[in-house]
C-alpha cells in the first residue's frame, strides 16, 4: 500500500487529500520506486482546478509528473535511456504520472540515474522545469552570440532557462521583481524589472538588440515586449501565453492545443540535464519542501505566482 495524493473534486487546494492505495507489481518494462521527493508544478494545480475540464468521471485525480527515489522492484527487461535499471538504483522518473505518492510504478524508459551530488529535493524538482527550459532554448535556437530575453526568469522554469542559456554562452536579459535580481545576477544574467517601461529598460540593457525571447510567465506584457524587440518571430516562444502568442504568430510550446509538445526534445533533455548538474553548470533551487500530507500547503505556495525555484513533496 502507498500514500497517494488525490483531488477528490475540482476546486482549490482544499480538494487535495491523501489516501492509501494498493501498488501494482511492476510488469515487463516497468519499475517500482520508493519516492523520496516529487516535484510540484503549476500544471498540477491547473489539472484539479478544472482548466482542462471538469469531467466527474476522471475523479479522483492523481497528480504529479516527476519524482526521485529508489528502485524497489523491477519487471522483466527493465531498461531506461541510460541502460538496465536495477533494485537499489537511485533514480529520477520523468514523466511519472501520479508522482505525488510514496510508491510509484513507472515505465523503465522514464527513469534516469540520479546524479550523486544532487539531494532528493533537488532531484525531485529537476526534470519537468528543466526539460521545458531545454525545449524552449532549442526552439528559439539560443547560442553564444545571442542576447536572449527571458520573462519569468525567477520561476521554476525560468531559473533553469537562465542557467542553461548562460551555459550556452548567451547574454541573458532576465525579468523578475527587484527582490530576485541579486539571485539572477549570481546566475550570470542581467536582471530587469518587469512592468510598465519594460521594453525601454531592455533596450538600455542590450543596446545592440535582442535576438530571441522566451515567455515563461504568460503575461500579455511578455508576449508584446518580445514581439516589439525581436525581429524574427520564429525566435520567440511562449509556454504559458497561448492566446496572445497565437495572435502574435510566435512559437507555442507544451501540451496546449496547437502547441509543439516537444516530446522527443524533452525526453532527450533528461540526460543532458543530469550531465549539466554533474558538470556544475546547473543548480536546482528549492523554494520549499513539504510532507506529502501537506500537498495543499505546497499548492497554496505555488499559487502565489511569486515563488523562486522548485517546490517538492517529501513522502
Ligand atoms: N507549456 C509547458 O510545457 C509548460 C511547462 C512548465 C510550465 N508551464 C507554465 O509556465 C508558467 C511558469 O511555470 P513555473 O513552473 O516556472 O512557475 P513558477 O515557478 O510558479 O513561476 C513563478 C515566477 O513567475 C514570476 N512572475 C510572476 N509574475 C511575473 C510577471 N508579471 N513578469 C515576469 N515574471 C513574473 C515570479 O517572479 P517574481 O516573484 O519576481 O514576481 C516567480 O518567480 C506556468 O504558467 C506553468 O503552468 C508550461
């Protein structure tokens, strides 16, 4: 049996509870993991709040997409992107449907080795935001000669994108509230306050122009300022401002209708991310960690929209 977080109805964090559920034996190509940390992402909240529909037939909903833990059982032919998976392996699972749980059965193809230097919290929060950041930087082709504008740079995805763009040698213009500017400067970016006058502040910080832009927050301002400053719309992407982004003719990335899900890029990103962590090019910044039973509190924190880094649940 395993503790599992479920949403018993559509609504706010109050609909979340923990139930005790049987865990299946892993079948061929599957592994069972004792979860040490599960990443919390805004997507999880969108699911039970009803953004993607409120079909009662889908209740109760399991939540979560990423986890780190120890393999406790394997089925036949359990092999992942880094090779065979064995009992006792410390791993990160992504995508891992229903990851808010103490134990989890996932396809072995979802599992990569956890870098030894990464804590459980860091490992639990690496993949969903990290793979999204890799997808964004690939989609807008960020390279060493670019100045790239990253909106929402202090968020879970933003902090990954900033570090990965800096590692590519780009000049990174990073929007955030002033309280986050020291952190962004430490990561190698040029911090810029969002809000009225943003385009002028970016021009002043990058007098030679901006080559690419990523909206990682979903505001009209992020899309509009990107379009104003970047000449080539194929070098602007959004992961959250889909209506405005579609009107502007920029790239839409993720699971929304009409967006590029980047399935292969995100799957390939997993080993790139663990390698970047091992090489010291990427840190996972933790904004908060909560016991699994306090998932609702974790969600109240992420719903502020102003956390910096990853929130994780600890079974
Ligand atoms: N399409 C996809 O594949 C995909 C994947 C992952 C996430 N997402 C979506 O992308 C968004 C970000 O995800 P996340 O995990 O990074 O969320 P998050 O960690 O909750 O992001 C919070 C950050 O947003 C910043 N922010 C808030 N208002 C802002 C504004 N007006 N301008 C610039 N920055 C602002 C905050 O900075 P301050 O505290 O400084 O205000 C805070 O650091 C969410 O909507 C999420 O659902 C989409």
